[in-house]
C-alpha cells in the first residue's frame, strides 16, 4: 500500500524558548536606525546567506581593493600547490598603488604572495598571481567573472585583480557579501585573512618582508575573522569584515563609507546581538513520530541526514513552517521516503530528504493521518 501525506507542523518552535514571543515577519532591515553613511551596505549570515541589514545592496559600485577577496579565492581554487615557488611576471613590477615591492626576476611562494595580497594589499602581488593563474590580467579576470557567476554574484564584473579604478570593474554590497561568504568556507582563505602579521622569507633577490594586516578590526572587535580593506578616490573607503561568535558568522560589506571601521563594528555587533543561529532540524533526533502505523500504536520515526540552522531575531520563530511529503510502501529501515521543506513565511529555505529510523510493516486506514494531527494538536495545547 502506498500513501502520500502533506502536512504543516509548527509545534517544534516551542523548544526555542524566548524566540516565541509574538512574531512579526521581518524583512531585511534598512539601516537608517543604525545611521549608516555607506553608499552601499549589506550584512548577511554566512551559511544561510540571509540578509540581516541592507542599504542600496544591489547598487553597482567600485570596490577598490576589496576586489582582492575574489582574487585570493580564485587563486586558491586554481592552484593545486600553494607552496609552489613562481617567478614574478615582469608586468607585476611597479604596478601603481600599494605594493610589497616585488622585483624583476624574483621567485616567491604563491602562499606568501597571497599574504602580501590580503594583509598589505599589494597590487604587485595581485598582478603576479593573476599572471601565474590566468596567463595575464585579462585571462585571470575571466576566471574571476566565471567564479562570481557560479557563486551568484551576477551584478558584478571584474576587469583586474587589484581593484584600481576601471569603468568595467564593479560589484554590489550584496554580491561582495556572497563572494566573501563563499571564500570564508575555504580554510586557507580564512587562515590568511584572519592573520594579523606574516613574514615572507628572504628570496633570491629580496630580504625578509614583514607584513602587518591593515584590517584593524582584527585587534579591536571580538570574534573578527577578517577580511579586507580598500580605497581609491573613486570607490572611497571600503571594508569587508566578518565576525564569528556563538556558532554564527556574519559578513558585513560597506562601500564608500568614511567611518568604515566604526560603522562596520556597530553593524556586526548589532547583527550578533539581534539574531541567533537556531538549529531548526537536528539530524540526531527523530522528526514527525506521530504517524500511527499499526493497530498496536506503533510509530513511524523519520530523520534527516544533515542539520539545518537559520538566523532568527526574537519573535521570528513563529514564521517557520515545515511541509512534510512522505511516500510509504513497506519501507525498510534507512529508506528515503520523502522530504521535508522548511519555509520562513512564504519563502522556501531548504529541502531535506527524510529517512526511516525503523521498519514499516503496514499502514492502517486513512484515519491514521487525522489521528496523528489530533495527537500533535494535543501536545501543542499541553505545552
């Protein structure tokens, strides 16, 4: 016998305690209350990509050296061995702007160039890496754009690896937040951008280079894990920063923002205070065990094979809904029998497969689902 059940279950929210105050469905918060002077701004939670705060988040703007976030992750993705030594391309010598002063014919480790790129914002390091990975700056820019589109940053276009002003070089606060969230999932990238200082050993031409990270939030903001500063006369002051606290990482992008460190600090602290990363689905616990599947009141226990978290402000949990779609036909233990869909309001957040934790011999008549719903309602009322 085969049956298909669709139902909503809201009772699981009860375990969230204080989050279950009277709820108002919250859209991404405009930040006038936080007095952001940024021309474009976006704060997201890294894993869910939920927008927590925003201002002109889809406005295309120049981003100066925050470009190097994309440069670094593109290099990391395309280099099998970051400990490889490469000879600096002649085109990297004397690039305008910030520099780690590479010299003609110098041989440097790729990973050390990445430190020079992200800590000191070396435009020469950016060009050297681009030429190694892409053959030249244009070839590398193609790889940057390809990766940006894979990430979902579809309102961006990269023309160079360093961020010097170019009319064909732009992003949005939201796109740059997505790119950064993607990059922070790479442990090598995260290690580099969270490093306060680094020494590049002497090379065939140069003495040791002592690098200090320009991102002062690494020393002043609790839980800061990077990521990159930037400035040109056209882009203004730009900063991408991130904070990791209590199992939640928030990424903040401010473009063309005078007090970039101060405002980013306020935004990140507010995001960590207002939102909590709640475990909605626990892969170690059964889900929907109120199916009665035989005349002896046997239960059907279902589970997913992954956890699911989502950032919620106080009172938002009641906007969560679960839709379960199950098909049963003498299923064995461990069989995939359907999926659970997690909604926030009308927005689908996630689909997860459902598996059985026990064997199913048979189902009783069509009243089964009605009995289950009554039992579920009684449990809610008891609580």
